[in-house]
């Protein structure tokens, strides 16, 4: 039982680490750009 | 319930804007980026009288609202976008009492945007020294604002400033100048075409090449009654605007400010004469550098030894206390050892930034920039390239972003390409551990060999940057013109609070930025070193026991043989052996090879990787340095980290392009993968050749 739990924890840590590294260096979901000032948005600059 | 207001801190560079920000927010601050761009964004929270809470943004320093760089664009975009969540309820324009005339140009522009604006006149403690006196009520009346006369150095006037911010609703939003005086006919047309818009905002949208979303100059061309002027006409009108503003400022200051030159006592000229002297200037700079590197070594050895021993004990304690198993091993050998490889360098990194911050705060760094411009010119770089090269000692990423204020594309490109040669903080851990292993501890003229080696490595990095700039200047066929203007701020005693906050911020950035990557890589490496394919790994115990059956080994010796066999046949061992033929001529074994490959993500991973690999299977409570010192060269038999392989490694790290984040920034700044790929191939190829020659000559 102890071995099983320890192995689950190891593989979970590995999965977290791999996901973090892939998102950091290879692929990360694109963030939405900030809303630009334009059109009828009350910016007062057009 | 307390209400929160947005406060924008705006001002010319060197007005003490960051000191005001620190005085208002204390430790309640964080550093991030503006959305979509990599311009640094500092924000913090300040509690004001009557339960008001202020969200304060320290905007990039700008001389005016006529933007010429990305940093300045940020200021204009925020001030013109009322829908931005950070749009200020009140703008606080920070000025310096000695440069009030120049600082007021920006103030009048912001005031004309009809944003409630407070004028902060900082460095009031220098007024007596400089013979300056101000008629504050008169200035407030003329500039239609409230003024806070403060001194962040003496901590004076901050409470008044807080009071003024809390009462921002009482501030006048009346403009200083009527924008239509720039060109009456043109502005009348503008007013007719856009009757509901503020004239000065319209003018900025038309004249500034800034991202306003759908609102660009084409929008105005589309309006029938109104046609925009040519670019030349607009430039001429901008010049006219500046002249009109200075006429207004001169008129205001004529009565509002008096300067008695007779009572002014100034050491600045005398100091400048020595510190920027063509012989003394360089000598003094050299002595300062030597002192810094010596101090980094002398002062940090005790805390470093303490951290190293603490992590070794923690790892041992974890193994002894937690139930035996894979996860306990991951914690003790992977995570704790890997993190130990980061935390151990905190003292040295903190000391480095302490000195850099003191040099910047005192005003000496601008003299260094001026001094170095003489050298830079000979190598086809601009004086402005010195700033990125010096910032590169912290990190190449902000340094490359700092090239945005270099107007000439050729000089900017060359600076971007050579900046990664400068010794960044990430190289420091690698240098420190290798130097500690291979350079003896003796001294010459009171300076240790180790400190001198470290300084030499910094000079090699700087020399490589300047040398490659000279080659690129000859090779790149791009025509461009350039000029160099640097502002020399006054000398001042560094503010302890500012220095402390800078050290804290930079050290935190190193520990948390690098720490997360190192933690993740340590976990992956530990897994790869603790698991392997096939019989050789799975039946390691049986194979080794049979192999050494006749040798009468003790249990401890046999266990070591088993662990060593397992590591060699693990996933990482197989990968390491595959690359060994390429790195063996450099004096490295497969374990160093793995550390080099993993540090192509980020250099600082090197020490953590070795710490993880060497601790897998080790039962001894040992420090990282001792583990590395105990490694034996599998071919020659002596210590693996000897003088030849150590120098070879130091030179490899001095020249190789090992930072994925830097490559990504170069791609973004040059808008092409061509340049980062050239950087990666040329720098790393050069590093390999130099390391190879060094090892073959010294072995």
C-alpha cells in the first residue's frame, strides 16, 4: 500500500513537472489581448 | 467599506519616481509586465487618510508625451484609454527640484488631458544646497494644481502627498494651455469634426504612433470635413507646441522660482572631472569592480556554507524520518538537492545586486555609461548600448528589452545579438561552484585568486560582447545614423530603503523565476536517473552481486556498486552515454553532459542537475561541493573537476547561448527566428571550440 501511494505521488509530481516545463518552454495557451481603445468604448480619444 | 482609487506615478527619468513609489507602497508592491508587451509594470497598494486605498502604478520614465520608445507608448496608451482598468483617478507627476523647467513640460501635457494631476517636487533637501527657493502658492495658482514639496531621502512631505491624493476630487482639471493656440485653423477644423472630444487627446492620437486599437489616423482621413496634415506639417506643429509650452513654463518659473548661484555649493563638477577622467575614470572603475568581486567572495562564504550544510542535513533527515519508498527518495535526492542548488547562491546574488544598486542610486552608473561610450564607439556600438550590456549582468532578457531606446536599427540589432555574452546572474552559480572546485584559495595583493578569476570571467564576457560587436559592425551591411545623449543625475547618498527593495526584488526574481524551473527539471531528472529500461537496470542487484561474488566487498561497497550500475543503465545514463563521445574531448563525463544539455533551458539548472544526479543513490550526508569534488574521471582516474576540465567548463558557460527565454525575446525583438538561431549556433559552436582548446592545452 505504502509503495503504491509513493509511486502515485512520484508519477503525479512527474506529470506536474512535465506539464509546467512544456507550458514554460514549448507551448502555452494564448492569453487574450487587452481590450484596445477603439469604436464606441468611451475612451474619449476618438 | 474602504474605496480604492487608481494613482499613476509619472515623471522624467532620474526624478526619484521609484523612491516616491517605494515611500508610498513600502513592501506592498509587485512587479509584472504590461499585457502583451514585456515592459516592466510596477504596482503597489498605499493606505491613505479617511480609509481611502490607492492602487499605485509606477509608469516607465518619460520626458514628454511625444513617444519615441515602447516604454513611453505605455504611458500614453494608459492616459488615453478610459476603459483601461488602470486608468488613473489621479496622476502624480514627480519632478526634481533642480530640473523643474524640463520636468514641467510633461506635467503641462498631462494636465491638458484634464486628468486630476498633483505635482510632486522631489529632492527638496537639495534646495538650500543649490540656492533654490520656490513660491509654492504662486506655482499652484499658475499651474492650476496642488503641489507636494517632498524629500524621499529625508522622508519629508510624504504625508502631505498622501493627503492630496486622498482629496483628489478637489483638484482642478482645468488645462494649463489651450491646445488650439498650436494652430487655430487646424484645431478649429478638428473641433468641428469631433465636437464631443477633448482637443488635446485628439491631437495626441493624431501625432503619436501608438496602438489605440481601431483609432488611428486613417479614422480621421475618413471624415469628410477634416483631413489630417502631412507628417512634416505635424512634426512642425509638435515643435510649435513644445515652444509654446516652454514659453508658458519660463513665464511661470520667472516668478515662482529663484536660484541664487552665489549661495550654491557644488561638488558635482569636481567629482565629474575625476570620475569621468580618461585615465583616473577607468582606474577608479577598475578598483570598484575589484572591490565588488572580492566582497562577493569574502562576505558570502559563511551564509553559503550554512545553507549548503542545512540542505544536506534536511535531505538526510527526510530519508531517515519518512517511510522508505520512491517518493521519499524523490524528496530527498531530487527536490531538496535540486532546490539546494538554487538557494545556496542567494547570498552572492544579493551582494552583487547590492553593489549594482548602490552604484545606480549614487548616480555613478551614468558616469560609467559616459566613460564607456568612448570605448564603445570604436567597436561600432552606441553609448546607449552600455546600458543593456550593464543590465545584462542581471539578466539578458530585460537588457535586450532595454535596447528599444537605441534609435539606429543596426546598433540595436548588434546590441541585441551581443548582450547574451555579458555575464548574467544565471551564470554566477555555475562559475562559483566550478571556481570553488578548481581554483586554489591563495591570495595576491590581498585579493583572492577565486575573486580574480570571477572578475576575469566578467571581463571575458564583456570582451566577447564588444569583440563580436566589432565583427558584426563590419559584416552587417545596414546603413544608419546615431547619436548619444546621456543624463548625468546628481550624486547622492544611496537610500537604504531603495537599495534594500532592489536587492529583495532581484533576489526574489532569481529564486522564484529560476527556482520553479529548477524544481521541475530536478523532478524529471531524478525520475530519469531512478528508472531505466531492460534487464541491466531491473536486475542490477543480481548482476552486480554475481559480478563481484569473488571480491569480498563489504555491504556498503556492494551497495555503491549496485547504485552506480543502476545509474549507468537508467534512462539518463543511456542518454548521457549517447552524448559522451561529443563532450569527452572537452574533459567532461556523461553526467556533466546531462547537466549541460538540461541547462540549455536555463544556465542555473547546471548546479541543480549535478546535485540531483550525484545524490541519487547516495546515503551519505554530503554537500553539493563535496559530492562534485569526490567525482572521479572514469578514463584518467583523477578528480573529474580538475583545473583543465574546470577552465574548459567555465569558458563553455561564458560563451554558450543557453537560455531559451533569451532566444524567445530575441525572436520577439527582431521579429524573426533567423537572429536567435544564428545566436544559438554561433555562440554555442564558439563555446565548444574554446572549451575544447582550453582542455586540450591545459590537461
